[in-house]
C-alpha cells in the first residue's frame, strides 16, 4: 500500500456517492449493520453539535466494466449507514437547540443545509490491495479493550438517560479531579458516568442498592423519552452547589472522597430541604474523626460501629446505604 490520505468529505458528498451506487458499504470482510436506532441517533446528534467522530476509511478503486469509480468502506460502515439512513428519514435524532427528536424531513431548509455541509473525516487508502485492506481492518478492530459494564451500556444506548448521565458527569469533570473522587483512569473508563447514573436512579426511586442490570433497564426505558431530565439536573446542581461552597478538605481529606461514601453524602443532601453550610462542613469532619478514631471499633457507640461496618464491607447494598444515609443526615441536618 502506498499511503493513507486524510481528507474531509461533507455529508452531501456521501449521499451523492450512495445515490450513484459508487459507495460500497458491504465489502465481504465487513460485519453486517448492527446499530440500533438509538445508536444511530446519537451519531447524528454528535454531527449536529459539530463534535468529532472517528474517521471513515475508504479504498478507492475502479469498476472497469461499468466505467466508474467505487469507494469501498473499509471501516465506518455503520456510521455511513446511519448518516445516509437519517437523510432518508429512517429514524429521528435529538436536535441540540430544542432537545427534541426530529427526523431529517422536519428540519428547516437552513438546518438541512448546515447538516449536509458537515465535514466527515475520511482516510483514503491509496494503492491498497485485498491483503492490505484485511490487515488494516483487522488492526482497526483489534485495538479495543475489554469493555466494562458502563462502557457496554454506553455503547448500547444513546438516548436521553445516557446523554443526561454523560452531560452531568462531564459538567463536573474539574470537581472529580480537584476532590480526587475519581482517578484519570476511572474517568477514562466512565466510572463517573456510572456513578451519576446510579445517583439519578436513586433520585427517581428513592434509596436502593446498586444493580448493574437495573441501570441497564433505566438506560433502555428512558432511551427515547425522559420527561424528568430537567428535574434530575436541577437536583444535582443544588447538591453540588452545597458541596463546592464548603471547605474542600472536608471532602478531599476525609473518607468522603471515596465514591460509596460520596454517593451517600449526595443522597443525604438531596433529601434535606435546608442545609447549613457550616453544619455540613463540621459534620463531615466529625464523621471522619469518629471513623478514624484510635478507639477500638468494638468499644465505640452502636451507631458508630454500624456506620463503620457499613462503610468498610460491601458498600453498595441497600442495608449499608441506608445505614450510611441515616448516620450522615444525623450529623449534617
């Protein structure tokens, strides 16, 4: 193979290639299309917002019998199909300005023009034979790491609940870093998105245990509609406004920088109508001092022992969460 030339191709060009049968989306080594409408919608929303998408790799060849060029999609079949399908009104996508799902036919003329002029990154494989293409396809599709539960959830669902969880997590990126709640690797593996998703489920249902399958159900249930999204966002904003207005060390230098304990703090704060910032700050220091006391655990007060155990053993169960919630509220309310 000679080289890879990276260029931009606007969406209208992609549509034109497909209409003229000059775009091969089914090379024999490709997987069949497996994206659901939610995943397709998320890609279109990403393009609406002018955010980057992975490059599409194309091998350019000639059909000598028909006398025309053929552009064979080596990698990016599903992205290409989603873009073309949206322009054929096969599904709707969330439009950023309205946060409502809309089909292509419902866009205004100006919105359609803006969308069709959106550039897509393309890598053209120059001088690539079949062996080169198979090698490249194998390399591109072999670098993915084993996905954890949240990464699988993120790949499978793309609608309102997922987008709310991602948005609220990204909004607080500096908080996660400054307060050391999540490490860089945790954030790279979407631990903070799962955390926020779990918080939202508990806002909706009341205090419950962590359950990966339950999170999946909520991502699926609210994939196409979630009319309480604004309420969830406002409740998170209220809680974090309290937290950023107290001494950072009350979190960063105490047990509350541990995600399970920080989770319980958020749930406790959300349940209180009024929160005094000074009482909140002092309460967190008091809890940490008792937890790390030199007094043997067995010689402490019953409530302190229960909290210690609920914060030291399996921390995601309903019993442990309820114990921590009651204990924290006693100190900060």
